[in-house]
C-alpha cells in the first residue's frame, strides 16, 4: 500500500479540488444562462475559435479539452445539429475528421465570453495579489505539463465491460 499523503499535501489537495469544483459550477451556470451550452460545449467552441484556421481534428479537440472520443463525438454532433460547427473529412489524413466552427458558433462564443471572463475574474483572480498570480501560474503550468507528459486520453485503450 502507498504511503498516505502528508497532512499539508492532503489539505492542499482538498483545497484545490474544492476550488476547482466551485469555479466549474459557477462557470457552468454562466455558460448555460448566457449561451444555452454545457461547459464542455463552450470549451470546444472556444478552442476552435482560438485557432487560426478555426478548425481542429476530433483527436486534437479530445486531447485539448481532456474528453473521451465517444463523448466528443456526441458533443460535436449536438453542436453540428445546432449549426455551431461543421464536421468533415481532413484533406491531409483520411482517418481524421475536422471540426470547424461556424459564424453562428463564433457569435455564441462572443455572447458568452464577457460573463465568462467576469465569473473567472471574480472567483479566481479577485482574491490574489499581484505576487500571487505569477506564482500560481507557474505552479499550475508545471502541474499541467507534468500531467500532460502522460499519454493523452485519446490513445488509451478502452476497457470492455464484461
């Protein structure tokens, strides 16, 4: 059995998870109220809107938002049905499907973004000092990069239910 976490590690872990849950809940509520989307749908549209060509492969999207391939396929289908994205074959790779944000998708992101920024600023950044922000950014970047060094979810083998 693994050694237990030290008390300070455990307290830090719980504070992080509670903070992430509270922020996620507030952001989810704002995104639903302002744009009628789930948070993952907003993430997908925001990622697409932030790319120069306004498109990514399904695998790039799944890895970028840390979402399963099957879940992403479902969400992309809902977004496509709503006219916010289009899907089609990649001209560079026959196995890849490209997802492209539409003008309506860009408009939806633009409608959600001001309130989204306000929630993030109020909940995440308001309690931080000018010294805290670079420190938190550095710490979270190192943690994220360490986690991203693992194989992405899109390449992990799915377990079959017995």
